[in-house]
C-alpha cells in the first residue's frame, strides 16, 4: 500500500511537470515565432525567415504613431492606478468597518463589473460618455476603466483591512490621532502590502483592458491594445510582419511597466508581510 501511494504521488508529480512543461514550451514557441517573424523578410516553409530586417518596426512606428500611443497608454494606466487606489482603499475601509442598511446590495454592485462581461455594460457606459462629450478623450477612457478597477481594489483590500485588529485603531484615537493621521501613520504602513498588490493587478488589468477602451477611445486616446486590434482588423492589407512588430511593441511595453513596478514592489515581500 505504501509503495502504491508513493508511486501514485510520483506519477501525479510527473504528470504535473509534463503538463506544465508542455504549456511553457507552447507559450515560448508562440512568443518566439511572433518575435522572429517581426524581424523576418519572408518566411514560408523554412525553420527561419529568408532574411532579417527592422523595417517593419519603422513602418508601424510611422503608421500608428507609436510615441503618441505609448504616451497615451502611460497616462491612462498611471491615472487609473492612482485614482483606483485613492477611491478604492477608503471605500474598502468603510465597507470593512461600518455596517449600514443595504451593505450586501452594495457588495453585489461591486461584484457586477467583475463577473459581467465588459461589453455588457460597456455599450451603455459608452453611450453615457458620448452624451456627456467625454467619449473619445483620455478622460473618458480613464473613467471607463475605473468602473471595473475600483471594485477590484475594494474587494482585494477588504480582507487586508479586516485582519487588522480594531483595537489598534482605538488605541491610536485614544492618543489623539484623528482620521487623516490614523490613515497616514497607522493604517497605511499596515495596509501597504495589500495596496501594492492591488495596484499592481490594476496596472496589469488596465494595460490589457480592450473592450471598455475600444468602446470609449477616439483617434487621440487609443491605447496600445486598441491600436493592435486596428492593425489586425482595420481596412486595407497589412503585412503579417508589421502586425507581429506591433504585437512585440505591446508585449515589450507591458513588460517594461511590470519591471518598473516590480523594481519597487517585491511579490515575495508582499506575501511575507501579508502573512504577518
């Protein structure tokens, strides 16, 4: 029996490793093929393209005005991350520490933008923004992306706040700390792991958010993910290499954002502090 159990554990571990390796191999092969094709001249039946060039990147740089796209994407992502934190953290504190009529209904409203497909509420949201003359602007794109990200921050922060003993806050108030000082000196250091993890996830979510951005963006407020969609499906015939070059730029921009963020936020530190 013991040998059978040991064999079963080893077989299960081996299966997990094989499946994981197969998934990673396919992922690496897909990314590598896109990167290689973005530099290739012609690639049909051979293992590698017939030649390599950087002209496809120059083409998409001029055609899609990539500097403007990168600036708009950075502005949208930074604004959504900051505003989501400023609204979501105090709202999560109120939901954690206060009981009021209809609290469960409010929690359900917070869940809806996260479980309902974005196109379901994105079209009416875009209609409202167009009527308010905000759609087609960077402000409209930011407002649209705040709809799912603020509830996202709230739901992540509630467990972090609930694990803080209310007596800590009561002691701070006894010693004269008012609400702003309480947040800045007591709660903020304790909630830093949760805030950093929530904002990191908001950053990744905003960069990849296509539906709401597509419905509310205009010619001067497109982000990289929307521009990539237009590169694939817009009218006209475009070389596949130029589309892959656009995809590589999108992946590189996302990676840079993550690396810059992880320079200040360590996932291991977040987990370690959260356990404390």
